């Protein structure tokens, strides 16, 4: 009878070098990657040495075994099993073990009757059918392109339990556990924890109601961190974001988020603009409101294939949208009107204010640069083709397009109203993790108070 190193699911595999070392030991008959077959003479000598007061570890070490190879618990497990075999079957039980006889009295495959073998085969088929149905259901709920993952131990425990209950199978728990490579003791621990699982399931369903309320309210475009902030601010409920993410994944609440652009192509754009250098160098948040001003333009489709353009100025420290203007064209007035609204909004210009943009034709135009310079603001530009140099502005446009429901917008005036409402929501109601879970307006007040 072979002696496996650990439980079927977690047993150690011997390397080729370890196998050669173990086979060189005269107390070993055979070694595979997973198990060792000891000689009957060694087993009898080990029992005799144990009766004389030697510890199992000492017996194995003196017999030439390395505990680092076979495992620290192996000697004690072997001696316990051999003592039980010797107590019930005597010396004959240990001597016959090398011919495939079960030392503990359990029937080997050869000792099974035809009826017992048939029952085992039927149980195996039922379990495999249950596993096949489970995997088919999992594939049906999995999105295209997602990798198929191996079943967890708890999933196998559930399959075994279903098979036993559904088909009234008795006396085959160990056999079914061995088929799928899980431990029998682990199965019974899982079975005894049914009450705890039900309690957790009930708790998850209660938390799901709260999470789903905010998930739907935010039009299915909020992730775990955003929902956590809404729970704390609106419901005064503190919930770990990992738990929120687990429950969302469990019940299939997937936020509709955009895919990040590949950085590899963007990293090639490192050429510095010669006429207007990058003064900011990605130091967007300098801890003072209205010191770093970021600006850009994005397009928004509406109506019957029409396109509108939105120009914004964002505060690098507070993430507020300080000024914005929507236009049907990309002519110079779009940025000129944005500047007018910005100057009207600011009570005064910060002495070290920087206006940062990309190298678009609006921002390199002489009239625009003269207005910025006349206001006492330094002008900074991203490197050519590198949107990471104006990442906060790009991030705002991305979140806005994710969260804005513009599918039903038919007219330009309706779009303007929709954008006005969203920017008010963004500034006053949208909590942000990086702003200490505050809204941009709240964070500005926080900085000024500090």
C-alpha cells in the first residue's frame, strides 16, 4: 500500500532528484511522484523502535529519511496507521500490504463485488454529469473571451452533496471525493458549515438591496468605490469596498466602464513642443485651488448623427469644472467663450496660475495666447500626441461619457441642458475617492479652510 504525502488535493509532488534519493534508501520499495511504498521490514522495525520509546521523527531520521523531503508530519501519520494495522491484523497485515492488500481492512478495487463495482461506476457517471451541467451553466453566464477557471473545492463539495442527495447514494463519500481530488474531511467541514453559509447568504442579500439601489440610481455606471462613498454619505453605512465588489460580482452587477487606451502607442509621443513648453509636467495637484487650470475640448454626438463640442476648464487641485461652453462648431469662439466664463467665475487670478492644454490649434492661436498672457496666466502645453500630460481632463471627459445618458437627446438645446445638469452634479454631488470621499465643491471648501 502506498503512503501519500498529503491530502489528495494538496499533496506534494516529489522531484526527480528527490525520487532518486528516496529510492536509494533500503527501507523503500518504490517511489512515485505522489507516494512512497515502505518495506514491511522497516514498518515492523519502526513499530518495535516506537515501543521502546523513540519518537516517529527520530525513527525516520535514523532510517535515512529527510523530513524536509517527506514532510514533518509524515512519520507520525505512518506510525499511527501501522500501529492500527498491526493491532487488528498482526504482523501479517503489514507483510501483505506490499501485495496491494488494504491495511485498514477497507476493500481494494479487486475485492469489490460486481454489484459494488457497478454501483461505483453509476455514482461516478452521476457526478460527472452534475459537473458537466455546472460547467455548461458557468460558460453560459461567462462573457465571451473570459478564461474558464478551474472549479473551487467548495464547488466540488456542492456537486458531491447534490449527487448523494439526488440519487440516494450511501457509503461512497470517500470515493466521490477521491474522483475530483478533494479531501473527505474537507467535505464534512463544508457540510457542517451549512448554517454559516446560509447566514452569510442572508446577509449578502440584505447588502445587495443597498448596493443595487445606488447601482441603479447611478445608471449602472458605478463601481465598488463609488458605491462605497454613496453608502457612507447618503445612508451612513460603512461597508468594505472588497465586500461590495464581491457582492457585485456574485450577483452580476457589472459597471459599464470604458476601456483604457493602450499606453504603448502613447509612450512613443515624447517630443517636447518648442514654442510652448510643458511647465506642469504632470504635477496636476499642487494643493491650491485655481492655481493649475486644465482645459480641453471633446465631441458629443446627439440627435440624428449630429455632433456638438464641449470646452471645459478644470481645477487641478479640487477637480471642479470651473467653466464650460458647448458649441455646434470648432471655431475659435468655443475657447474664447470658455475663457470669458472662466474670468467671470474667478474672483482673482492666482499669482502663479498655469493654464495647461494640448497642442490643438485653438490653444496655439495668437489671439488665445495673448488673452491668457494679458490675464497674467502662464501657458503650458502637453507634449505632442501625449494625452497623459493632461490626464485629469481626459479622465473627466471619459467619466462624463460613461455616466451621461445622452441617447435620447434630440436637439442641441436639450444637450446643453443635459450637460449643465451633469456638470452641476459632478461638482456638487459626485463623491470622489481621491478627494477624501468629498465632492469637488466640498473639497475646495476643505482646502480653503485648511
